[in-house]
């Protein structure tokens, strides 16, 4: 669980609603279902129009990383590679075959299988780097779903504000309906700007950071597997992997 994300959301909500209270306003005045529907629905429609279905669904699935990011244990990775390199150096590459079945990560499993199969180091590196590039490109497209939402939301908020003002202008002769239109106008703008800058854009940036860390971990794994395939000293491989600083 990523408590930074939870703390960030809580602090942002306290800042917004708390400031409203300190200014003598009522927090409930910031809750307008119509404005929320305009901003969220309009933003969702714009993002769906922009994004292919697979990209949109990937972005939705990746949103859980904000609170439950992928487990990235660089120390464990170095330990595994060290154990494999020692085994390969003493007993040969075929001694790594029993380890493959116990690996859950498809990328690591594929890489280790290539090592066991005797793939030349240059070819091994080339194949795995293609996998890394595909992984990075695919997941960055998923993060762009939230980046796009952050770009559209403020504009949709302005659209909601204009709609509210139109309602105000149409009911100038009926003062009882003026308040609702004005409320929608201003709250829609708050929702658009607030969701973009307090939720959508921070989410997109955090996902990009998590993707970069996963890519770096995979590059570490490739470096280690190439070292094993090249017959390098296990201590040299471990020292080089520790230098990544993940």
C-alpha cells in the first residue's frame, strides 16, 4: 500500500474544504452533482474518443498502482542473479533449468530460458531489449490516458461554467433559479481544474515514474543474464547490478 498517495489525497481534500470553511462558506456548497456529471462525463467521453479500447482499459487497470504499486525489490533481484551466476559457473548453464519453473515473472522466465538454451549474449540482450521497449511503450500509452484526462478536465469545467451561465441568463426573470445556475457555473470550473491538478496529472506522472523503475529493473535483469551467459565472475555481476541504485 502506497501511503503517500493516500496522504496526498487527504491533504488536498482538507486544504480545499478546510479553506472553504475558513472563509465562512459551507463545504456542502462545493458538492454539485450536475457539475460533477458534466466534468467527469465530458472528460471520460473525450478520453474514450482519443484512446483505443486496449489503451483505455490498460490505463484503468494501471490506476491501482497509485495505491498498490508493483513490488520492486532490487536487493532480491541481485541475490537471485548472484545465485544463478554461481550455479552456472560451477555446474554449467543447464543447472539453471530447475529454477525456471518457480519464476512467476514472464520476462525473467523467458530470459533465464534463453540463457539455459545457450543463446549468445548479444542475441540474448537484443531479444530482451525488444521486450523492454515494448513493455515501456505499451504502459506509457496507458499512463497517457490519465495525462489526457488532466488536459481535458479544465476545459470541460469551463464548458460547464458556460452552461451554468446560460441557465442564469435564461432565468433572469426568475430569481429563485439563479442560484442553481451560478453554483453549477463556478463549481464546474473548480471540479475541472481540481480533478486535473489534484488527481489526473499527478496520477499520470506517478505512473510514468513507476514505469521507469520497472524498466530499470528489467535492464538490471538483462545485464545480469548477459553476464551469466558470458561466463562473467559472479561477484563482478553482483557489483555491477548494485551500481544501478534502484
